[in-house]
């Protein structure tokens, strides 16, 4: 297996290190706060990856809670 350094991003927050050296022949891997994974933008300072799923789950839980409260 070979690491595709040009496609690799290290999501780093709160560190002074801005790049990581894998080998002497490959370019350094750069640190980032935002990256794309499978077409989805991942931001380590926000909750944009899980927010839609979280909102859907909370909405479903509220609907079940209202149904249960209506039965009691």
C-alpha cells in the first residue's frame, strides 16, 4: 500500500505544527481546518458534518415523545 500524500489532509486544531513529513522523498502533508471527505466538507471547528443527522434524530425523538405524551 502507498499513502497518497497529495490527497491526504491532517485536520489539526490547537497545534503550532502546520505540516508533517512522511518520508524524505514525498512532499509534506499540510495541516488544515477544513477538508473534503467523500464529497462532504468536514470542518473541525463546527458541527456541519453531524448537524443534519442530529437535527433529524432530535425531530424524530420529539415526535415519539409527543405520541407517548398523547397516549398517557
